[in-house]
């Protein structure tokens, strides 16, 4: 069994509903979500003239390898209406693999660990909620250590606990 840490996010349409649909698709087609962070709202990063993003980190147990998982993730994004037009542009859903076990990959379609993870507070904060002591396989630092050292100072706001809306998930 493999453990993947994912970040879901989006800033178009009903953001909470889109994250819920993504969780359902991942649970159905990719493995079992064993942990979910709270929902976090962040101003757009990279291209700032767009609505705020809602993000959530997930821990997924899967029988798939990393390449199989990214293919299924891309299929799930497409089924939800994701269109890749503009780098850092608005999107209905974005699902990134942040970590996959302690594996390192450098494929053109998949880089693990996610190369920008140490620089993105909006990814580190939700990930620290569910995987604080997990070690980054290249930097040999915990997620909490990376969060403390993160150069990104963009405000990341945790939303109120909505766990009653999503039975079976710790949010």
C-alpha cells in the first residue's frame, strides 16, 4: 500500500462542492482517503487578479504507483471540467501530488516531491495539519519545519470546521 499526500484546490464555481466532488472521485477511482485537512482560503498565488482559492490536503492510501495515480488524477480533473489554458489561471479543480511515500521522480508530467512545496504556504499549512511529522524526502525536514521556514507570507485562512457536512472525513 502506498501513501500519497495530495492538495486539492479551486477558485471557480461552488468551491466547497468542487472539493467534495474531487474527494469523492479520488476515493472512488484512486484509493481510500484516510485523512483530510480543514478547508483553507488563500488569495491567488502566481496570478493575483482572480478569486481566492479554497484548498484542502488529503492523505490517500492507494494500490496505484505514482504514474498510475497522476493519470487517474488528471482524468478526474478533466471529468470535473478542468481546462488547462493559462498557467496559474483560475480553475474549477486542481489536484497535485505533494508527496508519494518517500519517492523521488522527475518525469516531464510528474515531479515528486512537488518541487514548489517548500515555497507554498497554501500547501504546507493544510499538509502540516495532517502530516506534521512527515519528512520531505529531498530536504530531510518535516512538514512543520518547512512551514516554519517557508518564504511565502501570503495569508492562509482556515475556514470553520465543516466536518458535519462531510461524514467520514476529518475536516
